[in-house]
C-alpha cells in the first residue's frame, strides 16, 4: 500500500523508539478502493507524552483522548494512542477512555469493519473484522453487535448512512435494523455533528441514500422540525444534491427553521431559501424571464436552479436551451444588475435628480426596462427614459 512519505517517517520514528504504529481508519479504507484519502490518521501504542518527546512540532489536539497532531513538512497528522472506550451513558461519548497496548482492542472500538483496518509496511494490513471483504462486497457493517454500537453512540447511525452514500454501499441487514431501533437516541448528538454527516451525505455520489432517514423513521429525531421535510425525493441519483433540492417542496420559512436548527452557516441558509423560493415559480421560457431570474439570484444559483428543475423531471433538452439563453446573456454582457446599467446614481444626480429613495426607484425602473430590452442599456437612451418617468 502506498502511503505518504511523512506518514512513513512518523511510523519509522515511532518504531525507532520501540513503538508500534500504523495508518488506520478512513485512509486505509479509501486507499484500498482507490480513493484519495482526506487525511492520514496514525494509531500507536506510544502514549501522548512519548509522542511529544519524539516529535518536535506537535499540537495537543485532543490529548485527553490520546490524540496529538504531529506537524511534518507542512502537513499535519493525527497520532492517537491505542485506546479502549469506557462505558457510554449519554449515547454519544464514552464516560472515560483508557489506553491499551493492543492494536486489535483499538480497532474493535471503531464504528464499521471498513473503518477498522490498520496498515504499516512491516506488518502489512491488519484486518481483524473482515473489513476487506466488506469493502469488496460493498457493505457497511458495524464492528461487533450493531445494536450495542448504535446504543453507545447514535452519531454512528448517520455515519452509516453517510458512508453508504459516499461509497455507494449497502448497509448490512443487522446494522440497518439497529438504525431503526436507535434513531430515538439521535437527540443526544449535537446539531453540529449531525450537520456534518448530513452535508457529506447530500454532497455524495449517492445523495438519494438520504431516503434511509425516512425509511427508518429518523426524521423525527434529527431536529425538532426536520419532519417537515416529507421525503428524500428531491435528491436524485446522478445529481449533486443540495439542501434546496432536498427541501424543494418546503416553504422558505420551513427551510429557514430546519437549517437554523441544524446550525447551518448563513450562506447555505440564504442560498437555500433563495433557490426554494425561486423553484416555486414556473419554469422560465424567454430571455427576459431568464434575465429576471439572474437579477434575483445571480448566475451561480441559476445553474443550481436548473439542476433542481432537471432532477424534478424537466427534460435535459429544455434545460440545455435555458442554459444556452443564460450563456448568451452572459457572453453579450446584457445587464441584469443595477451595477451593469450604463447610467449611475451620480449621473442622475448631475441631471438634477434629488438624492433619496426616489433615485433608487428610478434606477430600478430603468433596470426593469433593460431586463425587458437590453438594447436600451445606453446612457442616452436611459437618460431619455428617466426624464419621461
Ligand atoms: P472521512 O473520509 O470522512 O475522514 P473517516 O473514516 O476518516 O472518514 P473520521 O471521522 O475522520 O472518518 O474518523 C476516523 C476514524 O475514526 C474512522 O475511520 C473510524 O475508525 C473512527 N471513528 C470516527 N468516528 C467514530 C465513531 N463515532 N465511532 C467509532 N469510531 C469512529
Ligand atoms: Mg478522516
């Protein structure tokens, strides 16, 4: 298995100091299936204090659960001591963690078989729970008894759905059944963690796997008003999903309520509300209507809107036609914002208009004319129109 030079160095330095160390978890999984890992995590029998003695540049990322970040060549690697989790009493975090010198014990606490493999050049792949076989079969399966693993930490429910969506995997039958049983524990999980998993699911290769949330009755436990979303039919195989697509049939107010509950960032909130609002309008037909949409939501959201229409059944030919109208507008530089008008507020002032809200409405009126007929966007014509207003 090919692993980054820095990870090799970290493992070698730990070995030079009599410690075992492996790359572990997501990076092993992704490498085995030919995906590029986001990050490389290392697991070792060295304790945090020992890790810090061996490496010069470290950050105490989560030292209370054994994680130290090692900085090397401008990259950072999380190095975590082999760990076993104590009792779980809040359906989210272990009450305590303790160290072990047994790698298998560490792998056993991990969520899914495909995430519970470790590798180093010396020992090769350590796969004690059939992770490789499940990777081959395309299965998300809990390590150990699914029922217990989801009772311990309800976040794993959403992680199972997320990995199934990212990898296009099935969820193994017992794991699936346990998802249904433990949805009720989801309120123990913070909105932030829920949002991370839902975002990864919606933005995955198989956003339609969000349907599992409704199939297993999880929608009632994700957040107070999440049930207002009726199903996942807005997320269609082969299309990049988005919150707006998921909530296309909800009201803008409902979109706001749900995304606020999930502590979404304002940018996503505003974009989603704008798209859902716009989606309720009839499909545009003419260039004038396309320019009006561009005026309301801008060119980037226009593309997202077209994706929403296409995934709701509008023919690809019609979408292509509208995208061409849009490209034409952009290429010809036709105005759809006040900024693009060939007359400014200052121009109007020097023509004798008084400052104030009236000036704004004159400009809006001019833009309205130009949206209808782009050939009117010259200083002379706009000046004439203004004086007749
Ligand atoms: P990603 O590609 O999103 O980073 P990942 O598998 O690396 O996926 P992380 O959240 O980075 O996921 O976690 C790293 C590893 O830690 C996982 O592969 C898994 O072994 C373990 N892990 C993470 N979260 C949990 C959890 N809630 N319960 C059990 N094990 C977990
Ligand atoms: Mg990771």
